[in-house]
C-alpha cells in the first residue's frame, strides 16, 4: 500500500510540474549543440521567438523550439516575457474568444505574439507588437 501511495505521489508531482517557456530577448540568439560558445553553432533564433526550457545549467539552457529541435543557448539571451508562435498557415485574431467574434487582424505562420492570458474555452489572448490584441484558438499557437 505504501508503495502504491508513493508511486501515485510521484506521478502527481510530475504532472504538477508545468512546462517552462521563455522568449528570446536578444536581437539574435545562437543555438549550439553543447553548452559552450566553442560548440558547433546550429542556428539562430530572432527576438521574441518562444522556446521551452528543458534543462538549466549555470549560464546555459537546453531549449526546444517549435519544430521540436533541441539545442543549447546562453540563458542571458532569454526574457521572462512570454510569447507564442503562430502554427496555422494564417490565424484569425478575434475581438472575443469566439469564432463568430469580429476579426481584429490576421497573423501568418511563424509570427510571434505576446501572450497576454490563457482564456477559457481553448482560446489565448495575444498582443501584436503594433498594439493590436485579441484572441486566437489555442490549437493555432505554440509556446504554452
């Protein structure tokens, strides 16, 4: 019985751990194949691109991007500010969390938008850097 309770506690604690997402704060952030500036450079992410933190080691973090690729980057290149990335070919940003609500703007795939809040019913409130804000279906973004 104790073993079963211990196993349930472990499963519950793992489920309680939320995914940690951050966004690139530098104009360009180099991603490496190891936690070192001398490691092989893989690619560059631009400002506001969201990443999922997998491992944090001192001044380095291992991150996952929207494509699922894993790489290392300097933690100083990240901001606590959250963004999401549009994954649909074109996402329609609505005035309310409702598909029948007025259209505010459209955003194409790979556009990063500031995360304002996670709304109910499978919607996310986002804000474009030009100031427009609205709601997009959760299924059309990555970074949550």
